[in-house]
C-alpha cells in the first residue's frame, strides 16, 4: 500500500478580534491584514477585513467589544515567514475626521489549540511641535501609508511612536502534515507533565514498601490483643516490610 508523502503543510486559523482598551477614545473600528513569507500562500478565507464601529458600554466603561471573526487557511513548505496579523484602529477626532488610534502586530500562535493574545498599540508621532499642531488642526495625523510595515523591521529605528491602548484577540489553531515534513510543534509542557507524573508514581511505589519508625510503633499498638506482641526493639532509621513476610509482622 503506497503512502502519500505530503509536499506542503496547512495552517488553519479561526478566531476573533475580541475588543480593545482605549481609555481616551470612543466609537472606534479596526482593520486587519495578514503578513507572511514568500513560501506561504492562502488557500481559503479572507486576508483582510474591517470591523463595525463600537462604543464603550455601561458595564465596562474602559473596554470596547468587536468580536470580529477571523478565518483563513495557509499552506507552506517552510516555517520561515510564519504569518503575522496586523491590526489598525481608527476613530473620529475632535472635528469628526477619521484618524488612526493605534497600530499593532503579533505572530499567529505556533502550537495547535486555543490561544489569546493582547497587542500593545502605538501611533506615529510628529517630529516637531509645529507639525503636531498643524496635523491636529487639519485632521491629518501621521500614519503609515501601508500598515504592513508594522510587521517588518525595515526603517522602524527612525520612526517616532507613542504607545496607547491594547487590542485582544483569540485564536483556534489547527495544523496538518507538519510532523510528516519534520516540524514538531508539540508544546514542551506535555513532556514535562509526563516526566513529573512518572516521578510521582515511582515515589508513591517506594512509600508503599517503606515503613518509618513512627509508623512501626503504631503498627505494634494496633496489634495488641490480636496476636503475640513483638519485643521492643531499638528504633532503626528505616524499616522495610518484605513482600514475603507474614501480614502484621515487621522483620527489622
């Protein structure tokens, strides 16, 4: 029977942009897009999208909820260029103009399962006070012409930015054929859990066949009236009950 050797692996992403925390702003919406390497290609789903406008609620005056769905599948032959998601948040300023309120990016989780991520957001800053006042007056704040530069490192060292706000996301990750191509994304905690469980079982087994001196005296007291009393022996540091010994007797 022939075995099919896959030539690509799949990364299936399902989740949502849950919400944001911008204490100073309200009535915000977000845009998202994916950035990935040359060896990656989307096979289904949407690479970018725009959410609805949301406002702060009475129960959570500091948080805005979008619950905007994400669903896309990638294929690749190389983990290099693992996909990132770039989130941009926009909202009205004092004069009603739509201006950027934050940029942020994060890698898609590598391991299968459920994951949550919180992205710290930032905005570009003007280089001088005059430019800052002019941009505020005209409603033209500094922003990136292409938000995908947030996921890249080129030119970032000369960009002046200011942090403000957070965006939270949740992911459900499924991978296919990665192990067949030699890529193991199993969490390392699983191996530590199995090792700790084996050590605990071995320690429990050792304690089952070991009787401490204090436990030996308790055993003698319990046998009073139910059989011959063992002579008082000086306490030994460790008393082992052999598996072939008679029940109720301790041979020290």
